[in-house]
C-alpha cells in the first residue's frame, strides 16, 4: 500500500513554525507522484525562500490525481498533519500549496494546528468548502494570465472565505500564468514574506533603566 512521503528541511535552532508545501497534480490519476515531476520540483524554490527558523516539509502525494470524491491529496495532507501532531505538537502549521496543492491546502485548513494558508493559483470548483477557514489567515494569489486554473474562481472563493470568518487577502499577479515562472522571484518572495509574518517571534525583553 502506498504512503505519502515527506522531504524535511529542519529549522536552524528551535523551529518557530512548521510549513507544509503541497505540489500540484492532475484531475484524475493513480500514477505515482514521482519526485522528478515538474509539479513537485516547482515547490523546491519555495522551500528555499522560507525563513531559517521554520521547519519545512515538502509533501509528496501517493497519487498524481485529486480523483473525485476520494480527494486523495486532502487525505495525504491529513496524514502529514497527523505526523505534525506527533513530531511538533506545539508548533503552528502554515500550509502553502500550488494549483491542486492550493485546493488541498484550503480544504485541509480546518485542522486545529493550522493557523495560515497560502494558496497559489489554486484549482477551485463550485461548492468547495470555506467554513474550515474561519479564524485562519489566508493569502490567495493568482496570475491574471493563468489558463489552467481560473483567477475569477479564486476571487469568488476568497470573498466567500472572508464571509465565513477567514482573514483573507486576494492578490492578482500581473504578467504571469499558472507556472509562476515569468515573475518567479516575486512569487518566492511573496510566500517567504507571508510565512515570516505568520511565524511567532520570540518575546522581546523590556528595556530596563540603569
């Protein structure tokens, strides 16, 4: 029986948050999500963009596809979140996903350990749930030239999530499409800054007078 896989980048020192990176895929498919596929490799620069004080897990799914009602990437994310409860029970979890991975991140955000979600060019379908995002900080960014997933659907979903109680920012990214390659540095910096802003900082001791 196949199991998901995690590629781990440990934080420098004690981690202040755990980031789970979720790659894209296809609508239907039970082929292996090989580590050499472009969708999996596309998340590698985002791992490099993360702050040094967070632990990063790059999740590789059991299958390439969403696979209808099975929602296999969501099940794989649930497995990873179970791992987080065992390995890092006190850390806030931030989900970052692209395309199908963005959809999985949004669906899986109801886990109690998840505090924030960054969905990049997410695949959104009518009826996708939003209630699980209540109380979470959510960034949805979509290239306006995307021809694979629909920026307008992302915008509508962002509005619905805000109505459900999420703290949502929606960002149109001009001059780029689904692969996020024309403005790659912008995307990487955007996600790195989002994670840094959502990572708890150590308390600063108050200054004392002499």
